[in-house]
């Protein structure tokens, strides 16, 4: 089980505290607003649970839209996002839309390369992707995917370890309650439950491979070391913290 990160954000004295990366589209007013609202509700609900139950965890969000980029160069903006992602204990990724936001998919892949526990959230009622109605390989009826196993996106982004998928029919919840606040509450509650589950999942990366994989992360993204003074030191510190998290995960 992961040991929580220390956070300077005010949280209950008891319980565990984790930082999480709140990934998703952030290009429109609706996206920026929903990111802010959902992350605030997740933190509030988890904090309330932690205050009432010492075994519950508090989840502190880190939103890419709030990050101060090291510069306005696209390379630096990307590096800031990746550094924030890899510095967190876990991550939440919003997978809405008939076509997924490409940047969010890349962030999820980087999280999986680093064995970061992850939650994928889909609140979109539209079907999409190449898994709808698809069975398993070989035509064996017993190997066909169940409805719950079919994700509404490209199958290459599915079936990765240490990941939970949260599906909410947001339109159905809204129609039954007439309240956007209720939709937000339902989504946040499901996300908190899934986040509690993924932080309990043990690391899937063999112990003998961890140092090598993390050393590769110092190079693999193509960090802007040559033009960004101090970035390499931050990446190296992040890698050491990531290694400690893996060791504590077992």
C-alpha cells in the first residue's frame, strides 16, 4: 500500500493524505470550470470522510491549469505538466468525448510507464471507440468482453494495470435529480471510492526493474534540460521520490 505524501494543504490530523494529478481537457470555460468544481468536491468529500474515519484518505488535487509554467515555450509547458504528474501519488484522467483529448491520453500513458496508480473517469453518455460490440479473440463465446469491460474509447488505452474506470451517466443523474450539483456529488463520490481502491493496489513493477525504469524517465520524455536551468535537478528529485513511493508500495 502506498504511504501518503506530506502536503502543506490543511487536512485532518488523522487519516492518510495523497496528492493526485487531475488530468483532462482544459481549453474551454466549461472544462476549466468542471475541473475546478470536481477537484474541489473530491478534496472536500475525502477530507470529510477522513475526519470521520481514520482509515479513509484525503485526496489533494494538483491541476495542470493551475501550474506556473517554467516558460511560455510549448516544451516547457509540457515538461511542467509531466513533472507535476510524476510527482503525485496517483492520477485522475477525464476520458470524455467521442474522441479523447490527445494530451490526456499521453499523460495517462506516461503515468502507466511510471506505474502511477490511476483512475479514468467517463461521464459522457455517447458510445465511441472500437470496443462496442467487440468480443474477445478467437471467437470463443466465453472470451467475449462484458458490457462493463467495454470502454468507450480506443482499446489501446484500456486494460492497463493499477487502473480503475469510473463510468457515470451524467445525463441520467441530471434528469432524475434536476440538479447539476447532485451530478457533481455522485461523480466525486465514485472517484473517491476508486481512488481509495487504486492506492491500495501493490506496484506491478518488479523490484529489480524499478531503478532502471525510473532512470530511463530522466531521458525518455526529452526534457528541455539544455534550455531550462534547474529542470534536471527537479527531475532527479522527482525520480528519487518516485522510487521511495514504489519501495513503500511493496
